[in-house]
């Protein structure tokens, strides 16, 4: 996984925003290296997070697979059948949508790398480095920091510490992160 | 005096409303990567990638 960002996709409204979404859905967009990570692996993760007979609360918060090409479409369709069988759901009761992604609009900067808003020094540095929303959203460094400092488990702190010096963070921030990881690992 | 105050208040309100109405211009995905300043970002910006998109409820 190279980088992630959040935004709006799947609808027809020309310039959606959080307060004027039209029929778009809030989505996560993931750039990945197919030589390292297969689309099917992400589909497995997707299905582990929800049941295929649950549609989500609304179009805004819809469970959906947005495909970028025919290959992804076929893989998504095959995964629905597999998930339905595994979850004991008949195919006609499946509510998870499979749709073309269409145009992806980046969400507002304050929605990107949300967990980093708890760390004003890091967020401040990244905000100064990448003043426009798209750059911040496209940053792998911001993506990795957000993932490590956010919720979730199974984090490989050894990898984090090893690659930390390649992030190009100011020394005081990097040192602070190393100290924080030491505390976690104790 | 009252008229000047009133004009000032109206002008201030209009400026505030204009400021609130000016939303952030949101970018569209175009296959390019904008983050290229930090070393890791710079290195990965030229790496080939595919994109997957999910609605997670």
C-alpha cells in the first residue's frame, strides 16, 4: 500500500463537497503496488469489515466496491459471490454495490489524515510542507504516520522505526516519535 | 454617526458571509501524485501504482 486518501465518488454532482455531496459516497482511495499487494487481498479485508446483506446508512455512507477497470470489476463480482456464500447470504439479498468509480474528488484537507489532528506538531509540519489539500492527501509520509498513530492493531513498530529517518521529519518530531515507540514496546 | 455605524456593520457582515461562502477548492484525481517534497514521498511519487476505491459504510 503506497498511499491512501479520502474523498467522494460514484455520483453525478459535478463538484461535490462534504456539505453538498449530491449522490456521491464517502470513499477511501488506495494507491498500491500490484506486484506487492493484490486487489483480491484488499477485497478480503473489505469483506472482513462488513456483511454483504447490509447496505449502509445512506448513499453517503454506502458499502460499495468502486472499480477502476474491467479486471477490478470481475474480481469484485467474484468476491461478492464468495462473500455471500461464506456469510450465508443468498445472492439476491446482497446489498453491497459494485459501481464504476467515475470521477474522484478529494475530500477537504481537514478530513485527510484525520488521526494526525491529535498531533499538532506533526500535522503543523506536514501542513506547512504540503500547503494544498491534494499534496497532503497524496503524501505517503502522512499516510504512514496517520496509520501508525491512529487506531487499529498489528502495527509493526520495528518497520516504523527503521523507516522513520526516511520521512524527513524535523529532528525534534522524529526523536519524540522514537521515544513514544520505546514506551509502547516496553 | 448612526448611519456610519450601520454601514460599517453591514459591510462587516457581508465580508464575513463572503468569507464563509468561499469554500476550499477540491482537487480531482488525475493519476498524478502531488506530494514530492519529503524524501520518501519524492521516491514514491514516480513509482507505478494502481488504485482501489471502497465505500466503507
